[in-house]
C-alpha cells in the first residue's frame, strides 16, 4: 500500500496542475455538500406534527 501511495505522490509532484485540480475538485465537492445540506435537506426546519399529515 505504501508503494502505491509513494507512486501517486511522486506522480502528483511531477504534475502540479493535476494536484491543484484535485484539490479544487475536493473543495467544490465539500462546498456542494454543504449547500445541499443547508439549502435543500430541510435541516433546521421545525418538525411537523402528526395531525398535520392527515
């Protein structure tokens, strides 16, 4: 496993643009997850009462 990790690290050192793109993609994914969670998941909405569902 360490051998694979070292090969990936050495490849990324030789290709700094790909390293930057990978970090950028990770940042975009984390921000998208936060936007979905706070914007579309209903987090923080007041709970519905049982009798309102009928």
